[in-house]
C-alpha cells in the first residue's frame, strides 16, 4: 500500500477509501484474487486505448 500511496502522491487512507468506493460502486469483489487480474487487464486496456502503447514503455517520473 505504501508504494501505491507514494506513486499517487496520496495518503494511505485516501487510497484505501478509493478502493473501497470502487468495490461498492462497481460491485468488484476484491477478496477474490482472480478478480485482481481481470481488473488489471481492464484498466490496462483502457489506458492502452486512451494513451497508446507508449504509455506502458515510459518509466514513472519518480524512478527515471
């Protein structure tokens, strides 16, 4: 959770709140590990379509 919070420049509790809201609003059962892969794939496809393939090749700003 710390890496996620740091990468988003957001407090840990804010990240937890947003995850909980996603679970509630979209009925995402995050307790099931198989759902993690489905969610990651879905978000990746959306980013690929909206940002293009180069989005995945760039290093994060804080690691470059």
